[in-house]
């Protein structure tokens, strides 16, 4: 079962459980999947990799919204956004801890014989492919910068 079908099944479960937050969140996810699928040039079936990218984007948007709500002293809205993020994170692969990521990036840098900031582009291109879905690009960039300097 692909991610689109899993989300569709989970919408039914959320309806039966009367879980409003999960239901709203999953409906938004399904809407985003359908929009991505109907764009020109899209294939008939949404690939799981693309679906994961969409979910990651929604998680990032939710976290950003929550931080803005916190700044505006709207804790009620921030909590709602974070609850939605929690629902979305169930569909993402387990995120790497900063320590695990640092160890893996250190190995990658040694494999590539990268020694200076000039090699950052080469390291980043491989690292973002290798750790896609398991680590944020911002964190990868920060750790690579620290290791190369």
C-alpha cells in the first residue's frame, strides 16, 4: 500500500474515532497529494518519495506557523499547529539525531577527501541525497560547515 492509500485509510479511521485534528490534517495532506498529482506532467500515481517530500514541507510549514503564533502570544493556535505536525510526523521516516548525523557526515567527508569550505557543495549534494527524509537540510548544512571549518 502506498502512502496515498495509507493516508486515505487513516482518514477513515480518524472519522470513526472522531479525531478532528487528525482528520483535518490528513484531509489537508490528501488535498496536497491530489494537487501534486494533477499538476501538468505528473504521472497517474504519486510516488512515495514525492509524497514524503510533500509531508516534510507540511511539517516545516506547521512548525514555522507554530513559532509565529508563539511570537504573537497565540498559544492556542500554536498548540493546534504542533498537534497537526505530530500527526504528520507519523508518516515520516525516523529522524536522525544530530550526533548520528554528525558521525555519518564525518564519514562522508572523509570518503570525499573534503578538506575545506570549497568542497561544501560536493559534500552537500551527496549528503542531501543520502539523508533525504531523515534530516533537515538546514541541520546538514550547519554540521557540514562546522566539520569543514
